[in-house]
C-alpha cells in the first residue's frame, strides 16, 4: 500500500507526516518535497529507495529529494517515522535569517536534491521530537514555536552538509545503553504522562527493581523517577510555549499536584519560572 505525505500548499514552510510501521508490513511513502526522515523514540527502520537500503534510527536521519517513493521497513516490532517536507518559503526564511553567518542558499538548494544519510546530532534529535509534538500532539501548525523549530531544523541540515563537505563530520546523539535501560526508556517515552511506579517499570523492562535502579545510576547517573520527571518537564516547556494551556493546566498534565511544586521543579531545570514561557493569560473569575 502506498502512502503519500499530505497534500501541500505552495506557501507552506514545512509539512509533517507521522507514519506508523510494523515489522511485517512495509509502508511505501511518496514525498512531494525534499524531506527529512527521522524516527521517534527508539524506533528503527530501513528506508529502501533507488536500489539502496538506508538505516534510520537513533543515530541517523535521512534527507530524500522531492518526488521520491521510499519503502519503510521496521527493524523494531513497530516504528513511528516522522517525514518533514521542506518548502521553498522555509528555504528563503532560513537564508534571510542566517545570511550574515555565511549561509549560502545556492549550496543549500543544491544539497536538498540529494539523498543523504546524516548523523543525528543532539540538536536534530531534540528539535525533530519537539516539532512533531507541537504539530501532532498539540495541533499547532503555525505559531512562534513551530516557526522557530522549522528554521532550526533546516539550518541544522545546512551545517551538517557543510561540515561533511569540509571533512568535519559531527558526532551522533547515539548512546549505547543496556537492554534493561533501553526497554525502560522506550516505555517511558511512549507513556510519558501516565502513572507508573519503579516496581512496575522494572517489570516492564524485564528486570528486578534493584537491577533497574543500579542500571539507571550507572548508565544515566540518576534514578528512573528522576529521568521521568526531567522528560516531563521538557515536554511541559513545549506545552507552555504552545500557549494553549495555563501554567496550572500544564502542571497537572505533567503530574504535579500543585502549581507551586511544579514551578519550583521547573525553575530548577530551566532557570526561569513557568510564567516566563507562557503566553496564555489566566482567565479571571467574575467577582
């Protein structure tokens, strides 16, 4: 079955498609624009196009040219793949923003017609996930957060290509963890705002509670609960920037019983109170 990224308007800066793939059911996807292919969470797929099979996982991202049909085959039981279509208005916006820093739009346009497997840097990993969250989970298509993330995604692509051509390949975000920690992280990322105790998480990861705690301390330098709270705060920041929820609503969504404890944890992580990132004006109650 062939899937096509959603129909696009010529004035759209970036399009988003999220494709679910299971191991035994390859998905054929037709892209109409130059597109960046990135997996979510711990997914891993092989992308077949032009006679080549390219691995896309936590270590890589793939740029494919416009009018390309690619077949996605999951290497994990199931995968979620984000396809980010790059429009001409975005190319021009990035060129204007970074011209003074030497960004060459001619080079960028030349690179966007290539098929290229690139390292998935920390910044690519973060902004791709945040952009998908804004667009898919929050339904935000054109706000300050999405516009910032779109420019950052394409700008980062430009510098990945430039560094590669100059022989200064950048390192991937990839970090090898034990199977226990990988399974625990995968479950946390897929159920970020659901309640789950350490004992239950250990069962889901296929380990004893003591083994899970010991593995997290050794490999991540923290306890599972600390990792979970940090990731929830990261997503709380995205929710606040979206402007659709009040600080109290975000605090409740992130699992905090009151706004005071949420504000303290948030300031500890980001150095500023939640109100510094919230654009929503609280609703006043009638006297």
